[in-house]
C-alpha cells in the first residue's frame, strides 16, 4: 500500500515531546494545595455516554472521562491521544491509526483498537438511535449511511482492528479533514463489557469504566457532578488537577454572583457585561474568538418578491453597520463579519470580498444606489418585510438596531417577530419566514463545516439558496488537497449573490479565576481538557 | 368519614385520567418536538430516534402505551433530553429536594405568619398591629425574584454567611435562602388571614362567655380562639403547600437546588413530553390528596363540618 507519511512524522514528533499534551507547569510555579477546579454549567447534561452525548457541556466532561484517537492542544491542533500516528492511503480513502500499547481503561484493561470498532459501530447502530449518528455519516465512513438507514448490519461499517494497536478506517469518499474529526466525543472508545453489564446505567458513577484522565465519581442530577483523576490513565503522572466539579447554575447573573463569591472558578459573562467586567477584572474576563457565525438569511424560495433581486439583498447587507452591532450593542469582543466563514477557522484565509474593504459611508451610498436601481426606496416602491428571530434579549437588540439602520438609511419598514426556540426552528425549517436569524457553530475546525450550509442539498440551508457552482466547488473541496482557492471562490459567490447577510462572528465570553492556569485560549473550538489545567496558590 | 374518603378517592381516578389525556395532546400541539434542533437530524437518523422512543406510532397508541406502562409497572417512560435517564429517576432525584425546602418553607410560613397575625389581632389598632400589618403587606408585594437576589447579595457576597446556591445533600446552609425566598409572600398572606379571623373569633359570643367565666386570657386564646381562627389559614395553606413542595421554577433555577421546578422549565423548552407529563401527574395527585387531607382536618377541627360529611 502506498502511504503518505508526512502526517505521521508530525504526530510522532509531538508524541516524543510529551509535555505538548499534558499540564505544562512552568518551573517555580507555586501550585495550590487544593487542586480542584469548579465551573458552572447551564443545565443538565444530555448524557456522559460518548456515543450519545449531544450538548457542549456534556462533551467537555466526556473529553475528560474518555480519550479518543487524538486530543487537541492549546491551539486546537491534533496531538496524540490513544493513537500515536496515522497513515493515509494514496487514494485518501484508507486511514490506518497506530494506537499506543500503554493506554488502559479505569478498570485496568488495555484500550484496544477493538474498543474503537465497538464504539463506532455503536454510534451508527439504529438500536442505540444516537442523534449524533449524523456525525458518523459526516465522517463518510464506508457503509455508515446504509447502516443508519437499517439497510446493512453494523458489522459492515468501514472500520476494523487487524490487531490490538491498529485501527483501519475505510471511507466512502476522500475527506481531507477526516483526521480533524477524530477528537470528537462521538468517536471515543467504549467499554463493551461495562455497557453490557449495566445497560443504560453504565454511565453512573461506580458503573462507568472510562479511559480518560478522569473518572466520574459523583453525579447529582441538575445540581453537580465530580470527576477525579484516573490512576490508570497512561499519562496520569503529568495530570495536575485532582478533581473537577461542575455546578448547574441556570441563571447567568447568579453564575456571575457565585463566581464573585469564589464558589466557581469559571462562568459565562451575561450579555453586555463584558466591558465593565474587563475593567474590574482585567486578568479574569475573557473574550475569545469562537468558531460560530451569526447571520440573517433571506427566504429565497418563498420570501418577498423583492428578495429575488440581488440588488435588494446587497443593499440590505451593505447598509448594516456591523461595527455598531459588535462594539456598541453586544460589546463582547465579537468580530464584524463580511464572510460566512469565521476568520478563526483553521487553514482558511479570509478572502477580500469587495464590500468588506469599503468604508461604511461608501457602503451606505452603494446600498442606496442598488436599492434605487432595483426600483425600491424613497423614489420607488416601498419595501417592507418581517424579520424573525428566536426570543432572546440580545437577538432582540440586534434586530432593533438592524431594522433602524435599514429604516433610516433605506426607508425600509421591517416588522420584528420573535418565537420561542423550537417554534422558531420549525418555522424557519419550513420556510415560514421572510428574513430570519441564523447562526452556526463549526462541527470541526475547517471551512466546509460552514460553507456546506450554502449548498443545495444541505438540510441546514433554510433560506433555500441554490447555486450550481457553489455545489460543485464544495464537492471538489472534499477531495482537494488545496482547498483555499475553492473556499475563496465560494465566499466570492456568496458576496456577489448575498443569500445571507453575515453579521458577526462569535466570541466566547467567560470569567476564569486567575488561579486556574493552562486554559487553551487559542483553541477556537474551546475544546479544553482538565488534564492540561492546574491551580496556582493565591 | 371512611366512606367519604373512599368516595373522594374514587372520584380522583377519572380526574387523573382526564388530566393525562388532556396534557398529552396539549403538549404535542406546541410546534417543534424533542428532537427539533438547530442542526436538523438527517431523515434516517430521525427515523431511528423516533422508533427508539415509540414516537413513530400514532398518537393514541403512544398514549395507550404510556398509560399501560404507568398502570402495570409505574413506569413514566424515558426522558428525551437526559438520554440515559427515566422520568422516574429524574423525579426521584429532584422531588426530595423540593419537598425538603418546600417543607421548611411551609414551617417558616406557619411559625412566622401565625404569631404575627395573632399578635396583630390581640394588639388591635396599636403600634404592633400597624407594624405587623405593614410588614406583612411589604413582604407580600416583594416578589421572590427581587427578594432572592437581595438575599444573595447580603448573605453571600457581603457577609459570606451562606452559599449562593446549590444543594449539597441538603445541608441547612443550602436550605435557608430557598425556603425564605419561597415562603415570604405566603407568610404575609398567613399573617393577614390569621389576624382577620382572630379578630372575628375574639369578638364572637363564646369568647365573651369564656371571659365572663373568668378564664385566664392565655387559655382563652390558646384553647378557644386559635383553633377556629386557623380554619381560613388552613384553606389557604392547602394549595400553597402543594405549590411549595412541587417547587417554584424561579427558586429552583435561581438557587440551582436541583429540584423539580427546574424540570418544568427545562421540560417545556426541550419538549421533554414524558418529563412534563410525569410532573403534571405528580402535581395532580398531590393536589388531590392534600385537598382530601385538608377536608379531613377541617372535620377534625370544626364539628359543623364533621356533621356535614
């Protein structure tokens, strides 16, 4: 088999420098005696089962309890987890992972390639019916889709374990970013014997067997959970934090109060409070780039007639002063957006789309011109439409500001409507809107996680934008080794066609006690591992 | 009285059934379902998920299965949002919490409310009466979403006396603020009711007779006046007690107690039908049984009511 070994070398190198993937405590650091980290979570976890967990907070716990093929380092790059390295076949469809032989489950059993095979088969098993089966489908593993559809047995999944330390994955189509997807919770190994012994109860403290740096020791529904270091973990010697506790705090303001009282080390910042908190706690208030975008989508299928005219869509996009929204309304370190894909995305250079380079005054002038050309505005037909968003204070503020801008600059009447979250999703999914709020967080750190939304077959393309060239480019991106030109062209088409108005790219706003060190502030997916953190003495 | 109790119990069964059927269909009228999400599931995945929870069946079959499982095995079904938990487990985890602080809250309401009312009535139109009445009105208009943050500000942030939230196995420090936050406005209600009825009783002929007989004032109040004066309070406390032990959504969310009030709101947002239905049933059963207990208590306190049963 012809193999490419460039990637392999990279991982082997980092595998040899072991400090790259454990808590890196500088010499002379005065570590706290009590190595406990306590943080707030908004609501109850969906599950601690790696193949079942759906929520971000649950996935963070699962990343501590289990270890997949690769982990991420502080910058979001892959570093060895259970796998030391991998090779890729010449047709880019076969990935062979070499696993470490010293990885152990918390009950002392060795972690083998077979545990991954079992877990991956489990993830697509219609009997388990994991909602995250879609992720396995996205990974293009051979026969994945057919198994989910119940057409093939789970044993046909394109994953096998020729021996205990070799895992072979067969893809149905080349996927250049496949290796980036194996640090996701759904792909973590699962202990067959524990699951068979306890059934659904296997995720309870005491029943759970896990292979990560921590083991689950306590879980009180809707109140707290605790995990403590796993003595069987292969890199346990380099773990510093002894215990990690989550406290459920439903109210954001209350989370902040309890952070101030020292009850939690980390909490989210309530909307609009970042500037004042940054002033009060300069070293503890963070606004970090995050792999999510915020946009307005036009209903291209059944929206108002005017939205069929690209000049109207562009006029609305141009007249929106994004700096006002990020700097004066949200004030949480968000980034004004002119492209769909956030700048923070790995291996992606933001293309210079024309309107991004203009001054706001020029954009406003251009917007008026475009709208007049289309026959709307002060001298033409009166334009009005409804903007739909899901009920939330900050979405409301953005909606009010945007509608005022459009009214003052272009004379457009915008009616604002809001719906409860699930009602909103249903309405938007059925194209029951004229213009609607949209937001997307990347499933993996690569531009296609965003741009795929703009393709015709995408189930998430609620505006029903359809462009043959975009579809074609995104298909070729799946097998291309140089994707930047393709993504640049897609973004150019989006800027020319403006099926959605990019508004801003998200930031993660949090208060983190300065006693907690090692937080991966540069990891735009905010995939953090407690084993990389440590607590310093006051 | 046994006959009466049995009659009431027999009537409770169709009430619960009606509630289950009504709530079952009503919840499904809300747009969106438990598996509606920002990232819509591909059709094949959705089909598997629906099948897994029996939601691919017609609604009446689902309802029938639901009722059957409750009757045969006391099984309220799986939760849709907490994937590896059953509704039984969720309620078993949250209800004791709510019950505990709800109970202490009720104790707080009675221990503070009744003496306040009695004192105000005994010192009618005096400074004490005005103070008590003023205090009662003040706490009644002071909603718990104002009171709770103020308490946290004082007891947690300023004085560091109590934790700002959590439960920690129900240690007393964690119960104080939820119990007071939940109870304050009811305490005011109890005080005002007690004052009113106490005044009425104190002016009634049998109290005059007792006084004429030369009974000591303490005996008059404790033995003769208090019991009848508490009847309206009892009526008031019935539904309030159910409300207290089934949890206030606000208190549970604000103090992160882990009680079932939180499940109401989470269940509604996530369309966790089975959790909501389970809670509705609990609420219904509790209301019915506490009302029965109250009616029996009435009979015990008031001979007139006893004869009517």
